[in-house]
């Protein structure tokens, strides 16, 4: 039996403007995946962390330790200290 993992979502409402087309896309994708629209947006935006150029940009920022901690990427700080 596999146990259910807690979601541990610290969600906040945001006030973003997105196009009607993107709202429809998220809505249909949520229907297709059987996730909520919020879950779809959260998971898709989480994929931004796979952008190597974005990660390099963060590493080169002056206060990168604060940013990495905020994004739960502390392991990247350790890699820089070792390497």
C-alpha cells in the first residue's frame, strides 16, 4: 500500500491578468488531467526550475543564497561551495 503524501501547499491568491486563450487552455488541460486549474498552473510553473539559463542567472545574482532558499534550491549552494 502506498500512503498519500501531504501536499504542504502554502497557497496565496494572486492578482494576475492572463488572456482568455490561456484561461481556456488551463481549464481544458485541468479537465483532461483531472487536476484543479490551480494544480495545473502550479505544476507547469514549477517546470521553470528546469530552465538551466534561469538557474545560472540566479547563481550569478548578488543575493543568490536568499533566492535559492526561497525557491527550495539550497542544494545548489552546496554544489557551488564544493565545486
